[in-house]
């Protein structure tokens, strides 16, 4: 009989590599990569931004910021990192910019303050984390991920979410006034004037998001927002509602942007991926049908970014503009605001 240590050594030498994979539910994956292809798509919000409302300097800055977000996410993917790390990194760049309605650029609520929401989802594990009504968290997407990884819950809101943030020394905190910007204050004043006159407002647009595919074939999605300008009564939109504004599964990931109430009512993010999974629709067909037919028929508008396990990207919008950027598996990349582009 062979000594036990020798038997163990022989077993170790002949055990397939996949037998040493990370435990189910882990977002790290010790398996050999299923694919060398990665992809990333981001958005900085849909809405109607007239071309003449942006100066040449504005346009250059928007494209530069979108490219910084792409670079942050792509660097992680190119190094073999996870889709979850990539979407978090990309969204943090957008949260740090006053250009977009998230983080530093968050809109004002009716009381003159800021309430921020975010969500993340890991497709192959179906784990998710979401937060709503934050007032002091500099990067809400990071707290959403902490909810997913360090609590048994999915969704924390208001004072409870802030209390959880108190337990996380790695989560940066700022006074609520840190989110103030002159442009968002003017938007609040305009929205309030329109409300007094009974006029319609485009105050519901904004949001940032990212969807990534990593070398393991895993998809993750993340979305962050300041919500609706002049919102009242603790209103929460679609962004932190898993399946409405944010969704990822093993085959598909989506981050939405638009009139949140309609995205909630129609489970927009999940519907896109469900059409891919259950009907066999292509990603482009599914995203187009939901964003450009289902949402408008219900009375809403907006856009979405979507990515599937084969690296296909879809970026439909019906609102006149959507800040967006992408890197295809073959390395093709770009950014756009108004024009159709891929």
C-alpha cells in the first residue's frame, strides 16, 4: 500500500484545474478563462440635450470623461479582473464628474438637498446590492457593492443605509452640500418655476451606468443616480430596483436611464434579458423592443445599455440624446451623445 501522502500528491497532480474553482457565489473565479474576449459599455444618462445647448468645450469634456470611465473599466478587464470590479471603477469615474446626474453631479430634491441611489448585480451568481436615499456617501455604487458583499440583504435605504455606511471605514463620506453644483441649482429653480405654471419638466433624466463582460465570461451591471430634480416625499426611481433599472444574469446585463416610474412598471432591465433568455431574441432586438416600443407605449422615454455573453452591445434610446461609450471585444471603441454610433 502506498503511503497516504504519496496518494494525496498523485491525486493533486491528476485533479483537473476546474476542481479548484472558487466556491459558488464568489465573484472571483480560479478557473481558466472561458474566453479572452472582454467588453464594456457605459452611459451618462439619457434625455433631451439640444446640440446647441453644449459648447465645443462641453462636448470635449463629456467625451473625455466618458473615455476616462472606459479606460478605468477596461484596464481591469484587460488585466483579467472581474466584471464587477470593472463596472464599479467605471461608474466611480462618472460619479466623480459634475457632468452627470450621479455623485458629484446629483440633482437637487424639492428641499434643496440631494438623495442618491445605486445598484450593482453580478450575473453569474445573481447576487445584487442596492441603496437609496443616501445623503453623505460620496460614491453610492461602492456602498451598493458593500451591501451585496457584507450583508445578507439586497436593498438598504435612508437612515439604515447611512448607518450601514458608518460601519464601513472604506466608504468615503462627504457633507450633503458637497454634491451642490451651480448647474443643478439652476435646473431646480427652472423645474420649480415650471411646476408652479403647471408645465411639463424633463427633470427625470440623468443616471450613469456600466455593464461589463470579463475573461471568465461573467457579466456585471452597475447604475447610480441622483434621481429626479425637485423630487418629493423620498421618491425612489428605477435605478436601485433590481430588474427595473439594473439587471445581470449569466447571459445578459442591462443598465437603464430614463423616466424611472415607467422602468419600474415594466421591469425594463429584466425584460430585455428575459427576451434574450426565453424568446431567443438577439440583444439588439430585445433592447430595441423594450426601450423603443414598450416604454413609449406606456408613456415614458429614456434609454438603456445592454451587453450579452457573446460581447454584443446595444444602446437604444428614444429621448433625443444619451451620453454613452463602448469597447467591443475586438477593441473597437467610441463615445457618443446624439448620433447613432457603434
